[in-house]
């Protein structure tokens, strides 16, 4: 907790802090806004702690639950009168934000179950109806004789639900653009792969395919995002997108689908991968690796491919982690790769385990996603937007890199 004198120094911003908090902005967002607005020479991480304490000090706040403690509110309190005047039952209240105006009047922002809680049964029932109403039997996948190449399709960090306005960020981005770019990108990669005798396809899914992970418009850890539409619309659009992708890729050959857990949609992305598997439950030519494991491994001939989002183990530990976690696959392969995501731009590194041995190549994938407001303000712009893929030959490892730019 920041020293008391440090907190008092910034109490002059209390009303503005509480006003921003009432707009559903998080501690970090409020800190960034005030630092930029007043030219404060503070680190965001330090200032956010002060902001958190100012908010908690001004609220009927329960530090255990992270919500307002309604049990400590007397029957004659201003909050009770506020709820009574609006016909709100106390047992229906999920959370309360509380502050004072310049005149000293109490203000409340009340969130009720009706506003925030959508029953799990309703959501699961909707997904079940969606899948059961159309889980088709697909024709058998045609295999190419004597084919010995793998096509890796890796549309990374799609962020369906992200919203960016051209006036603010310099470029427009929304769910429809995301949907269109991925389909266009995959078609572009397939066209570029013509001439290679393709035996099968590795389709990498997950990796922040969804921009938010809950009804509060935040990531899994609670960072508020600029979004358009509802969370369930994002989910349905992402499922429809992946279905179209798999339907297209299975025309090439058998498809292996590997899901990566990721920081924006840790839970929703996991559920999405399982919904996708359920959709194609009648297609025996598809193979799914969609467990909760953060690191996944895939072998094709002499290639060992590690796949993860890129927000887990430090990059310089990944080569030895591969050797430790999959020693048998390591011993049976000559070429080893890590395909990572998360950073939205291209980085490539190479480790040599000894002078005469082949090492491990670690690469970050480019993203088709546009720049949102926060990244634009911080100057994280100008990154080339693209969907990437690779060709692996059974005996020679990665023999081609495919990129479709937007």
C-alpha cells in the first residue's frame, strides 16, 4: 500500500478518479489517463496502487470479494434509500460504486444480477442448439498420392470483438474486418502453397481469437478493452469463422487442429475449441489437440513443432523445455521449431545446442489485427498486418514461409 502522505498528495484527483471508475475503467486505464492529462512524472504501476486505495477508501469496499460490502450498509443509509427509490432488492445487487459530488451529494452506480448475469444454462443451451441443428456429415477427405509436405496455417491474434476507429488510431478494425481478413489470408496462403504436394494441414487455433473473456468487456485478468458488440456475438462469429476455415482446409487433406490457451480469452477460447470439435464430431479425418496444456507439440516427419501463445515461459527457456517435455520426439527429429504469438509482430531467433547440432528456431507470428486506442496512444503502430503459414517437407523440415499481407 502506498504511504499515506503519497495518497493524500493525489486526493485532489479523487472526484475525477471516481468518475472514471464509474465509467467502468480499470486502475491502469485511470492511471494512464491522469498521467497523460496532467503530465505526472509517475510510473503507471505505482500510481494505480494509489488510485486503488483512493477508490477503496471512498467506497463501502470488501477487500476479500473485491466488491462493495452490502452487509455493512445500515437500513437507513443513503444506499438503502437509493435502492428503495428505484425498486431494487438488495439481494439482487452484484456490486456498487460509491462517490461524492463536488457539493457533497452521494452518488451510486449499482450493478444488478439482471444487468450482468446471463444464466449458464441459457448460454450452453444456445451453443448446444447451434451445434445440434447443423453438425453435418462431410464427404471423405481426398488424399494426394505420394504427398510429403505439411501446410501450417497460423492466423494469430485475430481479436474478434476488438474495435478501432480510423480517426483515433489511423486504421479501422472490427469483427467483420477480422472475419474477412482471416478468410482472405487463408485463401492467399493456399494459393501460395500451390506446387507443393500437400499430405495434410496443421491448423493453429486460439491465440486471442476472442478479444474479451466475459460479460464485463475485459480480458481474462480483467483489463478493460475497446469492443463492439456483445461477447456472445463474438463467440458465434469466431465459431462460424473457424468452421469456414476447416471446411476449406479439409479440401486439401486431413486437418490437425491445435489450440493454444491465451491471455485475452483463456476460458472462452478453450470453450470455442471444444465447440468446434463438437461441430465436426462426425468427421474422422480431423484430429484435435485442444487440451488445457499451455504448450503443445506436433511432429511431422523430421520436424518437431512447439506451439504456444507466447505469454508463458520465457523465450530463452523454450528450446530446453521442448527437449525436457518431449525427449522421445526430440530424439526422433532433426528440425525443431517454436511458433509463438502474442506480440503481433515478427521476431526470429536461433539457438545452437552445440557446434555440430541443429538447433531450435523460435518465431513470433504476425497478426491480421488492427491497432486499438491504447496501443495507438503508446505508439505501438506501423506493424505489418498479415496471416502467416509454413511448408514443412517430411525429411527436410521447414522449406517455405508463406505470408499474406493486408
